[in-house]
């Protein structure tokens, strides 16, 4: 034992090491002692080890692994924009500011949902909230059955698929892979040929882009099929998702997600009942692309290929619009408000 610590306190919140006594006989041992202290602190901060808290009375206890809220981020459905708007509403809300026990909305990017629970601190881009635990996660992962509440935003399948293509072809976030993207016709034809051919699916990885085959259906936790029933899809959405949003009605969708997440905190931007709502500018993220899925003209041939690739997504989107209306009406009646649309 190089040093004896009569008291050691490691704070994960402010990153301070305090020790009242560390007596060593030689300077070399003092440096070794300091190195050990720093190493222990780093391991503790990284959550590779757990130390008993002052309130545990010597009994080692892990943080509860609670996965409360999850926003399914189907790529190119508006998730990145929605994520930032939800954080803005949360951190500016008086209830959150005055709460002694804060929680944060966190971006898991592409990490598996098995890693998400409340013990983890937040991650970039919210560095200033690093020491606030997460109870709401977003990630590019399908429906998380283990989460207490799931949320999803559906998008018109035609514009959604085109948005995937132009993201990979023109987005500044994808600039180092532009060279792998062929023309729109070749890309669509390659994926239509791969609909039931796993070998071709693997071959299409050469594009370094998304797999557009009924992507929204897969992320919603459903099997793709041309013979799917809209009512079956709608019931699945009702059963599995606390809120089903619509990208075409993004503001109302985000308001609904936020109100359900916070159990009743209503941003002034969201309540249009019995008053003049101020005009707000909503700028959705373009990621630097020149062409957008919602306004890019397509040929009949391209339309046919897109329909082949989004047959289930078309049914899902119709079901999502149906469930969105039901959930919006229920929320408005519960809180006696009118959710803003624009």
C-alpha cells in the first residue's frame, strides 16, 4: 500500500478530488500516489467502477438502469431538427429551470438502445449539460420495446426516399462519400433488384448510403409486406408509440412529443387556444443539399421504382396520419388547449 487515505471523495458532478491525508515516505511515492488517485477518478468518471456514495453507508449500489423515453430517429424524417427544438423547449422552460432534479434529452446517434438508461451523462452536442442524466434518448435505431415511452415521426415515403438519395449525393455531412453515389435511376434500380436478394443488398453497400427498402416500416418495428393492412399498422402504432408524429405537421408533432414527455409542460409556441399566436419561423435542416425530396420532380420510371421500394411505407404513412389525428385530439381534450400547427 503506497499511501493511506483517511478520506477520499470523488465527485462526478464537478470533477474534484479531495483527500485529507496521503502520507508517503519519499517523493517518488508521492507522484505514484497522485497518479493512482487520478486514474481512479478517471475510471469512476467513465463509470468503469462504482464507489459507494456517502448516503449508502458502505453498501455499494449501482444507479438504476431506467430507459424511460425513446425517439426513434428514422433517418431523413426530421429527427435532428426535432431533437434540437425539444432541447430548446426543455432548457428554457421555467419548470425545468427551477427543478432540483433535472433530466436531459440526449442523442445516442447510432448506438444500440441496450446502452441507454438514466445513469449515463449526456453527450455532445449538449456539453454544458454533461452532468445531467438522460431520461429521453434519440437514436437511429428501431422501436425500443424496453423503453417506457416510444415516439416516432413518419414522413411521406416518396419525399423521404428522395431525401435519402440527395443526402448521400449532396450533403456536407456525406461529402467524402459523394463519389460512390450513381445517378438516381441507377441507385433506385439497384435497390429494386435487391428487394428480395440479400446478395445484392450486400453489393449495394458500395454506395455508402442508406438502405431505402421500406425504411420507415422497419424502424417502426414492423415487417415489410405489400399486403399489409392499414388497420393492422395503425393498431401497432397505437400500441407501441406514445406519440406518432407527421413530418408534414412537424410543429404539432414536436409539441405533442414534448407535452407527453414532460407530462403537461406546454411551451407558449405550442398553445394556440383563445389567443393570437405569434408567427414563428421554422427552418428545417437542409444539411447543405441543393435538392430536396419534397420538391424535386421525378420521371414516371423513377416514380414506379420508388413505389416498389416504399410499398409498406405508404401504408404505414397512411396509418401514421390516422393515429396522429387521434392522439392530437386526445391531448387537446386532456389539457384543454389547441395545438399549434404553424
